[in-house]
C-alpha cells in the first residue's frame, strides 16, 4: 500500500483506477509528492502494465528508493511511446 497505510491520496487512487480502465486516454500522470513509496509503486506498476498509453510519468518526492524505481521501470518496459 501507499506510505500513509491506506490506498493513499485520492489523486493516486483515482489515477490507478483510470489506468486500469482500458478505455482511458490518460497519457500524462503527474504524481509528484503523492507519498507513493515502494508498496504504491507495485500498485501503480500493475496499472501501468494494463494501460500502455502513458507517455509521461512524474514521480518526484515519493520515497520510491531503488526498489520502487526498478518496479516502475519494469512496468514501463512494454510502453513504446
């Protein structure tokens, strides 16, 4: 889960739900300072594997660490744009 112990901020929750919707046209995902953490990176990564339309992902100030960054990078590997 996200660092705050729950599913995180409504911004993150709505973003993940939108990404999991195959009809989503979400291409820019700004999640700076959303306190995602490594657990949230896993949840976000699972959504990013479903929605390959994302062309820009901003995750500054999220305490992802090396593990979180690796998880996100692996999920983005299938994106071609």
